[in-house]
């Protein structure tokens, strides 16, 4: 998302999802049309699947001429490209902030503008978040599903076993290093785990660390941007990881973990601390049945300088570019129903919360507001009686995030920048003699070439 002060963000956010009424979202009604929609990631629990199917049933009851076909879906850049080329994408699917504008500029997402302008709440959007779904022509090519700030997630049980206070998580990187070492020594579990998979999560999390120290991965915009992967803060971050891995031995031995992998390991009690989006608790519940008592989340420690900040991002809902008018109209009704209405309709927000609670799904996970602050706070008040997440364990994050600067992900060739960093992170964690500066120079050249090509 665009850079903004986090005074606009979080308290207790509405978990996006369902409702029983739909808003007008098209210029014409859909007639006897079938759309496929992204549902849950592969491996989700039966309870999560049941809850999603209940939402589909509610939607179809209100829209009897529209048939919805749920399709398991998980975003990765390579699989998206393959599905787009093969014509196997769902009608409605999800894309991260980092990719939506580029995909829109390349004509790979449908233009939703005429349908968006018919939404009765379209002027209430948080403009900074909506900008992530707007292409260079000013067309709306995706609507926000959810936004997040990166956070430090930690296992309260392992903190207690190690003699640490779970109500006082680390507030500096030096403390993270110390606590990670103590957790490993006292429990035998890795105290801090870094995503290092070559699916770009390695580059994503390293960028988060660099932002927290005060660095940036590029300057400028578009194909004229300059890659700065080899800045002093990236070197500092990698040397810190190198020390934790090889001197402290506090990071375990598995360095091929991506987003789903590390979530699974954390839910199983095998990770002391790790960095991911503030909204990851939803996945921990839906896919891995995490024990709420072990979960804690706090803000990422920021260096004491003016440029340090927390990386922010999110996900948007989009429609495949070859959808016909009837499919587009139906798709926008689904997007409004499933993603947006619970934040602007009291009745639907309450029905949504009740449905989630009935299916043992989380309500109240920290996130960034999709709509303006007035609407955001109003929506939170509607679902307050139904919040079922361990909100007390989230206070370190909820209390601290208001003072942190939110910094958007690298805008030019985002995934290519992350891809260039993958090998550096892997090398640091698997080869003690890695020359950090030399590898970063190579990564920077690779990223610069991708930026120049606009890839």
C-alpha cells in the first residue's frame, strides 16, 4: 500500500468474509451465470470449508440466477502465470498488492471501474489501500480483500518454558537475538525462524528486516527505478542473521520454509518467533488449528532513525480478463458480498461474525482498514461482542503499531527484487563462509536488470 502513518491503522479488525445481503455492484443483472471463485488454500480444515460453503449458500439464496463454484486457490507468481496462460484461473481470484498494478497495466486483470462506481460505498474506501488496485490509467482492476502490517509472532508457551515473560516480548533486535538464544537453550526449539524458501518469501522477509533497520531496496519508480539491494542496512540484516544462525545456533536447521510451512511449524509448537503479516492468525486457525493460548504478536522492533519503518501489504480480489459482461456483473456481486459488505453493513457484519463464530473461525484479527477511519471504527463496534481471538495476547501489537511508519513494498518489479534476494538469504543460512557483500552485489545487478525490463 502507499506510505502512510499508521495512526490510520488497526485496533481490532473485522475478519473479512460473509453476510446475507448483497449490494448493487453492476450495471446489469446477471442471468443464469456460473462463476468460479477462489475459496480457501489447499489443506484448510473442514470447519473452514463448511464456513465458506455456508457463505456460498447465503449468496446463491439472495442471487438465484448466479451459481458459485468454489475453487481452492493459493497465489504464487509462477502458478498464476501458468493458470492465466492455460485459461484455468477462477473467475474471481486473489492477488497481492505487489502484483496487482503490474498485472492490470499488462491487461491481465479485468477493468472493474464501471461496476465499482455503482457500489453505494465506493467513496468510503481508504484511498491509500484502493490505490493498490488501480492501474496506470486510473482504472480499478482489483478491490482490497485485506491489508496488514508485518509483525513479530511468538509462542507464549515457549517463552514461559524458557523463563521469559510472554507479556513482555522483545522490543529491540538485540533482545530478539537474546530471547531466541535462551529459548533454544532451554527448550531445544529454534528461538527465531526465518522464511528462506526460494518462492520469494525469503526476499520478502529480508526486506522487512531491512525496512526495520532503515534501508530500502530501491529508489525511484517504474523502469527508471534504481536497485539498492546492497545498501548498508541489508548487509547489517544479513550479518545479524548470520550471527544468530552460526554463532548462537538459535534458528534451527530447516531453512526451506515458506509462508504455509512456517505457519504449520509454529502452530505445532516448533517455532519461538517469526515474522509475517499481522493477519496470519486467521491461517493458523483455518489450516492448522493453532492453540490460542500459545499465540502472541507484537510489533517489529524499529531502529532509532527517521527512515526505519514497518513493511505493509495486502491482498486484492480481481476478475480474470476474459470474463464476459454477465460474469463480470456476477463476479462484482460476489466480491461485494464476500469481501466488502461485512465492513459497511451492520446487519451483514453481525451475521458474518455469528457465522464465523459458529464455525469456530476467528473474528478480530489485527489488520489495516480497507475503508476510512470513521467507517472502520463503526464496523469494529458492530462485531465487538463476537470477537473470539486472544485479544489480550495481541495487545503488544495493537498498542505499539500506532507509533510506527508504514512503508510499502518495493514498487518496481517487486517479485523480481525478492527473487534476487532468495539465494543470498539461503546462502547466509546454509554456508558459514558466505561473502554477504559479494552476493548482494550480484543480487542487485539481477534486480536492476529486471527493473529495466519491467519484469
